[in-house]
């Protein structure tokens, strides 16, 4: 079983092809391994259910846990995503307040980079913060891209 980060980066086309062969997109299923049509259907279900361009922090928490329980993300990825969830709390985003997570991360990264390049700011943690935001944004964008591709495939199969 491969973590979702691996699937997102190198196996998206293969996964979408397997989803097409499985022919059971959108059906609800319990936690399944990645292999087999049931596991692929469970992945497609997760992709369809969570739109990171309009998601609440509470839904994002549920997504993180479901991905981890199904073995689709590593412990490190889970920690990275939980840090993002904590950042939302720290910024005062309400648990049930929908937001565009991709845009929110881009804005946060832009602000951090601006501070990093400012001659008045010299914080050693700032470089680490920029790195963390870049990793989070990369993961979120890959998930959203795979979601869009899965959605297009679902439309094509219908």
C-alpha cells in the first residue's frame, strides 16, 4: 500500500485508469486497502467528498483521519496536515467556516516569503515556516488536482 503522497506525485494517471476499470466510482465503502476495486472506490469516494477549495477545518480534520486510517498517507504527512489544521485554529478560522484552503495557503506563503526577504525580519524559524507552508501547499494542490481528474473521469464514465 502506497501513501497518498506517492500516488499523487507518480501514480495519478495509473490510479485514474484503475478507477475507470473499477467502474464503481462514488459508492460509499468502508476503509479498504489501496489494491482492488473496493479500495479504489474508497479513494474515489474520498476525492469526491472533499473539495479543498471549499472545506471547513472540521471537514479537513475528518479527511486527514480518513486518509491516515486507510493507509493513504504516512505518519509524517499526517503530522504535516495536522500542523496546517492547527494553523487554521491559530488564525481564528471557525471549525465550520468554509474556506479555500489552496488560496489560504498561498496567502500565508506569500506573507511568510515577504517577511523572509524583509531586511527588518531575521528569524531563523521563518525559513522553516516557509518550507512547511510550501510542503503543505504542494500536498493540497496535488490532492485537489487528483480530485479534479477523478471528477472528470467520473463524468466521462457516466
